[in-house]
C-alpha cells in the first residue's frame, strides 16, 4: 500500500509542478501589450494611414 502511495505522490508532484501555464500567461501579456501599442499607433496615425490607403485604393482602381 505504501508503494502505491509513493508512486501516486511522485506522479502527482511531477505533473502538477509544471510551469507551462506561467509561460502561457507571459505570452498572453506580451500579446496584449503588442495589441495596445498597435491600437495606440493607429489612433495617432489614423488619418494619415487612412489618406494613404485611400490614395493606394484609388490608384489601383484606376487601372
């Protein structure tokens, strides 16, 4: 009986001490930071970018 307990205890410790979840949280925070920077850049450069895309669109539709 004690051997089964030791096996189960060792198995549970090996499978619950994983740090994969921590890495996923770090990637999610990095992705959120990139999204915030992209949104801020679009807010700041919005009119300029819109004008450029409109010019490109009209240039492509003329051909």
